[in-house]
């Protein structure tokens, strides 16, 4: 029975994410939120861009937006929220139902959909940074080079059947020929120029279900990206040492790995460089700029490992306001 404390919840759901888990658990989620004083309106996505469009049009009329899907669907929902001033963005919840769910793993959100709903309803607001890349928003990572085409290039049936293993299997196919890119990179004023095989600007402990950087002290509200750039190894021993350093997260032990924290990065390439945003195709550019947007999201989270994720118990309201220009929806309905 609804009460006077009833709140309105916008449930954006991708019914095809993962193994159709979102679709199969839809009634359970509606029932759970209803019994916790939420009046639920369901917005099922049908095609790429739907989640962004729904949120951009209707989000201010709701007390909360809960996204049910994978990282790509979440990316679209976040992009939709960024059409509004910080004060008009409702609380955001995330119930992971995709194949990898990197950001959910970082946030400590349960893979069990009912438990994830419980975490949202029992949670407290947490202000989280996101990134902006050439005018488009990303939730947790912008990357180029090796493995970056693995997520959006992996067929959905293979994702459904193998999960994390699908990404690794697809990535192995490309290891026989390592491609490098000659780049000029500026990282908060520090300049470097070299041949690189991989780079990422992230706000997450887990990337692509393959690379984990949790030991580096990732904090989601510190106003900084974790920047990893991998130079082209000049021999097999250097390549093996680079892989070992990535697996152990001891980046300081490897001269081929550049690791920093930064607010803004620019990348200049001699040829168009292909990018991935939150595991989805992000376009190709000869000039790219990424910058952090502090405290952009107001996530409602419960049972967080705060010592790992949060630089502060609470952040002030984000200073970033205004409607972004020429935002294109990112992400894919396949997530």
C-alpha cells in the first residue's frame, strides 16, 4: 500500500542485458520498490540511445532513477542526467545485469539483483566523479589500444555464454600483432611523446573484467583520474615484464608503464586514434581531451567499502552546472 511518503522512481531497464536477467527479474524489482514506498514507472529500452533519451526527457520529474542493465546502459543514463544542472539531477541507482559490470564491482554493488535493490533503498547519497571526453560523458573509463575493442566487438551471445571469459578470448586473438601509436600526451601539464600500445583514464578499480587496479588506491570522489599509459616494449622480456607489472599492479617496477593521477589529459595522434568509452565504441580522433567532472553523480549506495572508494564522507554540491553542448548518447543497448 502506498503511503504519504511515496516517492516516484524511474526504472530504466535493458531487457536484453546479460542473460536476460533484467527482464526475468522485472516484477520482483517493481514489487520490492513498491513495498519500499516508491511508485515505479518502467522505461524498457528498445534500441541504442533509448536510456539516454528517456532520462534526458523525464528524469527531473522523479525522485530517483534506477538503471537496470550493463555498463553501457548506465553510461546512457548518466549522459541523460548530465543534460540538467546538478541541483536537478535525481538520486541514481544501479542494478547490474550485464556481462562484466565493472563500475558495479568498483561501487561494491551486489550482482544479486534483489540485494542491489536493497542496497539502493537502504543506501545514503554518495557524490561520484565522472569523465568528459571530447564533449561526451563516460562513467568510469576512456581507453585506447590493446583490448579496447574487445568489449564492444564481442558478440552478445558470446558475452551471455561466457561472461568475463568472452572478453579474454576475444582479446587473445589480437595479441599476435601488437599495434603501437605515436602520441604526444599532456597530463596536467606534464608532457610526454612516445609509441604507446595502450592507455586509459579511469575512475574505477576494474576495467573490462580483465585489468584490476584496486591496489593503487582508487577513490571515486577525489576529482582525479587514474592514468595508465603503456609504452611499446622493445623486446619479449620487456613485454613479459609489462604484463607481470599489470597483473601485480606494481607499476613503479616497470619502465614501460606510466601511472599518474590527473584532472585533465590531452592526446595528439598522427592518425585517427580509436577510443572506447565505458566498454563501447567512442569514435576515432587525432586530438582528444579528457577531463574529470567532480561530484557529478548523486548515487544512492549501501554497504560501501568506503575506505577503498571515498576520499571524503560527503562532497559539497558539484560546481559543474549547465546543459552540455552537442552531447551524443554513448553506450550500447547490448549492455
